[in-house]
């Protein structure tokens, strides 16, 4: 049975892009899918040899310009990779996904030429990885006012103190882009600066966050800064404009999270329609003959088709610089809530088998929750998107 998602993608992207998607699908099917269950049961992150294989395939350099050693693609290619790998495992897909959309992207958007030359070739080759240091234990949705501080010192440079958390890919990181308070009395949104900080700098301490039950193969770390000395050339973008660096980066990241949501939905739809034809109950009838089961399958199919179409339409606007910030947030909200709501129904029509890891739906059920809260929780993003609907009270909505 052909994958339903492929049918829709074939009409949404051109031949070259579809060929790339097929290569990524083959890789995921042969190199990732057969190993997932044992990785999960053994509680291991994406192993080094799998990361090396992804690097070999060029997955870390998809969005990096050819002049810096990358593949010269854009977010559309990254999203296609996310759909191909995320169909089996969001947590494997997010590894090269976040490396590009959250790690490399701020450097591409705001880095100076010296910074780009110093890092982009190694990032594209998968030899280095940047992580996105926005969230903190006390600052999630309220990210504009970090508790991590960077205090200027007299002979030049800065001292960094505080802690970032939930940093995806922290285990493999060579550098972290730290969003730190530099101008406490500045205007809202103009109080912070971003710094590129090596993970091996004195005073940087990484710890994997224990007990995470989602995105099992992804590394999620806390990174503490204990009086770390950094130089001025570590500043990414403009001084006191760090929040702009972070929120601009998140526009693309949110579309990637939308893609992971649809990858899970696509997987669930294929799994359920196969099961609905094979599972026999009540005098030799496949459960697919029951209207309630058909109802769920069709809702999933409509949601997949509709949201893939919206996602790829939005990607066109993103690539040409015409996408409104709100649109990325809305696409992320809609894809993640629709996919996770339907996933509950998908599990229900599969019954008892859906509770077991071998059946694989439970993985996507868990991982879809991250899509609702990651890169801006859906509720907080709704508040943001509501501002333009009610401009008279928009300014007081936080
Ligand atoms: C697996 C994983 C990976 C992550 N990776 C990264 C990463 O690489 N880098 C990084 O910086 N962060 C990362 N995050 C953090 C993630 O972006 C935050 O969890 C998210 O921004 C929400 O912040 P919070 O969890 O502190 O929730 P809070 O801000 O405490 O919000 C809790 C809830 O309160 C409500 N709420 C809060 N504010 C509003 C509002 N304005 N309007 C309406 N409702 C509101 C919402 O229901 C929200 O879900 C990751 C998180 C997870 C779980």
C-alpha cells in the first residue's frame, strides 16, 4: 500500500525535491526504522554511527549555502527530510532538524562573515553542532527577559552566568547560542544579546535532563554558565538585539515542528488503514466496515492533505521572505493540535495493540505532545496571534 503522504507530496513539490524526499525515505526505512525499537527499549539516543550516516548523506548541511560546503537547499528541503525521517521517529528527525533550524540558522541569519567562515563548513559537514539556548528553568514562554546574564568587563568581553535548559542536541553540541540579559533597563525586546559560546569553554557545564518520556532518541540538556568569560567577537547579531535573533530563527523552526506533526499523522493514517482492513471482528468483518472507523480514517486523511497543502504554501512564502511571523505560529498550532487530537482516535480504533511499542503508534502519540509545547507552546502562540485580531487591546495581551 503506497504511503498516503507520498501521494499528496508528489503533487505539492517538484521532481527534484521529490527525488530528494525519496532518498531520505529510503535512508529512514533501511537505516533508522529497523533499529528504533531496540534503541527505545535500551534507552539510547541516536547512536554516533547513525549521526555519521546522516552527515554522510548531507542532512546537516541541507540549508547551508554551497559556498560554505552545504547542499544549498532551503527550509523546504529540511521539511522534506523531517517528513521522511519523522514518519518513523520524530526524535531522530529532530536531531539534524534542530541542528539546522535552531542551531545553524541564527548564524546564517545574523552572523558576520568571519563567524560564518569559522563555523558553517563544519556545521554543514556535521562535524560541529550549535544548540539554541533560549529557554531557562524560570523563562519558557516569557523568553524576552532572560535570567541568564552577560555582564560587560572592563578590559573588554563579558562574564556569563545562569542556566539554559531543554536544549535539543546538547549532548552533541560544539557550541551553544546563548540568549542573555545585557541591558536590564532597555525597552522590552531590546534587553538581551546572543553569544556563540563553545561548550568546552571554562565554566560551561552540560547535563542531560533525566526522566524525559518524549522524543526518546533526542538529547535534551541543561547547560549552566558559571562565570564564563567570553569575548566581544562572540556576539551574534547586534548588541541588545538578541531577542530578534531568537524569534526570527523560530519562524522556520515552527514550520519544521509542523512537519514533524504531519509526519506522525501520515504514519498513523497508514498504520490504521492497514489495520482496519486486516483486523476481523463480528463474523468475518474487517473493522474498516464500521462507519466510526471510517470516520476517523477520513478525518485523518483530510487533515493530512489540508495541512500539508497549507505547510507547503507557507514554505513558498518563507523562502521568498513574504511569510508573516503569525503564519508560522498558526501552521504549527494547527498541525500539532490536529495531529495529536487525531492520534488519540487513531489509537482507539486500533484497540489494545496500540498500547504496545511494537505497534509504534504510542511513539508518535508521546512525541506529538512536544509539538504542542515546543518552539512556543500553542497556548502562548495563540495569545501572540490574537493581537492582530483585536488591535485595540492587542498591546496588553502578553
Ligand atoms: C523536548 C523539548 C525540547 C526543547 N528544545 C528546546 C531547545 O532546543 N531550545 C530552547 O531554548 N528550548 C527548548 N525547549 C523548550 C520549549 O520551547 C518550552 O518548553 C516552551 O517554550 C514552553 O515553555 P515552558 O515549558 O516553560 O512553559 P511555560 O512558559 O511555563 O508555560 C506553561 C503553559 O502556560 C500557558 N501559557 C504560558 N504563557 C502563555 C501566554 N502568553 N498565553 C497563554 N498561555 C500561556 C500555556 O498553556 C503553556 O503551555 C524544548 C522543550 C522540550 C519539551
